[in-house]
C-alpha cells in the first residue's frame, strides 16, 4: 500500500487521489486513510453510477457554483494519472 501512495506522490490533492496502475491493471481511489481498488469493470460500473447521480441530482447552477469553489482551492482538485 505504501508503494502505491509513493508512486502517486505527484497528485495535487492530499484529500482525494485517483490513478490507473498498469502493473495491476486497476484503478485506485484514495481519500484520507482509505484506498479503494477497482477492476476496469468495477470502475466502469462506478463511473456510470456517479454519472447517473450527477445528471439526476445536480442542476447547472449548482455545478457552476461547486466548480468555482473547487478551482479556488487547489487541494480539492482531482487528478488522474497512469502509474507504470
């Protein structure tokens, strides 16, 4: 687990990080002290569920307001990268 964290040290956020690992061919999501590991299939299912929530429960004004807040605080930026 420490190796995954060390490989992802360049991600801009300490609160939320996500990356694809070519070694295990999985997607990893880290927040605080929790790391979730997803197969590609699981990640597609998660992405679809998140998209449904996003489309059904966020109106455009709310999205803009949240986006403005996120861009104002660099620590909340979600960055995706590939680790080999």
